C-alpha cells in the first residue's frame, strides 16, 4: 500500500515542484528586467530629458510606460482617447499604482499625486521628472495651489489626470467621486474625460493581483503582479463632459460615466445630496504606494 500511495503521489509532487520552479523563474526574470528598466528610466530623465523638446519627452515617457507593462507581463487593451484640440481633465477609477502607467502608455498626461511621493528614493524623483503635481493632502490651501498649476497646464493644451475616488478599490466597484480637483476644468471650460480601467486574467476572468488595497506594501504588490502568468489591462474612455454646472454635479456625472463603462452597479452615494457638501474636500490623491520594504 505504501508503494501504491507513493506512486500516486509522485506525479502530483513532481508537478508541484515544476510549478514552483516556474514561478520562481518568472519572478526572478521579471524583477531583474524591472531593475534594468528603472535604471534606464533614471538615465533617460537625468541625461537625455534636458536636451529634449516637449514632444520628444512625451514620446519617451509613453515608450517607457509601455515597456514597463511588457516587463511586468501586462498586456494593454486600450481604446484610443478622443482627439481634443485643447487641454482636458481626465478622471478615472483607481485600482493600483499600475494605473498610472496604463494611462501614460496611452496618452501623455500630468498626474496629481500626494506630496510624500516626492521624497521617495528614485520613484519620487522619476515622478517629478515626468511632470507630476504634488498635493499636500488635508490642506485646503494647497488644493488651491494645485488647482492653479492644473489651470496653467490645461491653458497650455496639456492634459491633467486625477483619481477622484481619492483611494483605490479592488476593481469590482467604484467609490464616490470627490469634486475638489475638478474646479480648474470648470473655470477654464475644459472638457472632463471619464476613463475606466480594469484588470483581467489571461483567460478573461477578474484579477485581484494588481489591486493596491489595505496595508499591502509596494514590494508585496509588485510580487503579486510578477507572479501572475500574465495580466490583461483594459482602459476605455467615455464621451467628454462639457464642464457646465457645479463641480459636485460634474463629479457625479463623471462617476456615472465610469460606472457605465465598467458595467457595474453605481456607488450608493453616487448622487451628492446637500448633506454631502462637506465631502467637497481635497481627495486622498491616488494610491501612491508606501516605500517598498524588502
């Protein structure tokens, strides 16, 4: 009986060993490629960017973002954004730090991020070099400063991107959109472009691997992503919204557009009531990850 059990367990045990070896190889290969790619990004930003014009720099940023996705095993399925003649404000649901690179791989934008990111080694410096706007969360006066910087960029015909949920979700729902960072678009009359993203497995199912939620660290999040056989990231755009009306109304309209793109149930508080006016405060901008731990 012992011999029979060993014979039956043998193939299963061997298959498990092979799977673990494949996983270890996949992780090692992708992490090594990621280190090389980040080093390339530092060299580009430090040595090449100072000599590039705006258009060439934008192309280099898009190329770097697309290559990053390939390094991580992420296949991008993105709809082309609409051609808008002037500046625009892109608003999108938020699942992961990876969202930033999905959008940059599709369209050059300037992101609004929390100010702590600026002090992080390498990551913060790269974000600054790519034109990120840094917001001190919880300071209403700083929101006015960021709004002025967004205003200046959109006046120049640039696109600015915000994650108005103020935090990340697991990708299966959308939290209520906060309206404070929509004010520059209202003042300028720039279109507000809702965008929706989600992550799937290679066979088309829901994937939780990229979800940057709870207390997960950047390192743990990275390991989840590189451990997957592959991911499919989807990014789609709704019709631009004319910035007419109060920003709270616009935030609710943008939220409904994103919910419609995702084909999910809206948040319970999608439509703001007068009692929700107190929520018109600076959002917790993006799920910018904490410093990675080994």
